[in-house]
C-alpha cells in the first residue's frame, strides 16, 4: 500500500488527466465511423432486397442521358438468343461464378493486361446503384454491392435487370428501346444475328454501331451457340426454345 501511494501519480497530475482525454475524441470518431458504416451497409442491403422484387424505375445514367423512350421488359419476353448473346459477349461464365469471375481475374493479372474482368453482376451493380466512370470509390462500392446482389437475386433476375438498364447506343437504354430503334422489332423477335450485333456494342455503346456484322458480332454469335451447347446458359434458359 505504501509503495502504491509513493509510485502512483498525484490525482492532480496533468499527465494523468491528459491521457484519457487525448484518446477520447479518437475513440468517439471510431465509434461514429462504425455506426455510419453499418447503417450505410444496411441501406445498401435494403436497396438490393427492394430491387429483387421491384423493377428499378431509372438510374443515375438513364435519368441524365436517355433520349429514347424506355419501357421494362420481363426476361420471358426477351429472345433467348439475346440473353445468350449478351452473356457470351460480357460474361461467358455467368452461370458458374458468385459475382466475381476469379478465372478471368487471374488471367488478367497474369497477363498484366489493363482490360477489365467485370462480370454481368458487377456491371448491374454499377448501372443500377452507382455511376459511370472510373474511381476507387465506385469500385469499392461495386465490390460491396456485387455479393449482395448474388445473394438476393436469381441469375435470371440479374440478367433481366441488366438488359433493361444497359446502354445500347447514345441515349438508348434497355433492350426494348434498342430493338425498336435499330431493328423496328420487339425484344422477343430478335434474331441471333440481331442479338449478336446488339451485344457487340456493349463495351462502347457511344462509339460502336449495329448496322453491319463485325468480327466481334460473329464471334459473339458463335459464343452464344457454344454456351447453349455446353450448359453455361442453363441458369437463365427459357422454358421454350429460341
């Protein structure tokens, strides 16, 4: 007891008062940061669950850039050839992964390429909930949204939403507007050739056209037939043939 009294700092020692005071603001900041992060994640999860049942009325990009009339189309009313074409063009392993195609990511890393390896799920997360353009903030949010979408949406739902919000040309959003503007038809009547041409513009819809066949559109048509044969289209296949 005597030693404790001798070696303990006095009650009015400034050092003993400043130590807890110095750490208190940092601790409060960490508590508030965690509180905000958890609620932000809860909001993200709530939006994902909501859009699992309700069709997104618009997106940031559509609201600011759309010029052609747009209407929602159920997946059953979209040509199976169009579904297979967009998967063959953008994410051939769509039915096999959980949101991130690790095989493609490893290939990109190994090759040192600067091309992306974004899946349809990642692109849907970006198109529906976020904004266009490259930034670390957007990429982090996209990475957080992607597993949530895979957890609460079916593969058919992901593909349906993607086809209804994707840009197929300057100001032309959604497969219904694209089918009407380019081919004067409806999404359920798109032929394999038309579907491949539409899918071919997706990496760069503002600069690519669909007026004539290209090497890319021919490769997409072949890829669509391949994933139909090998079962990689089974997760979104229609009950009827197409």
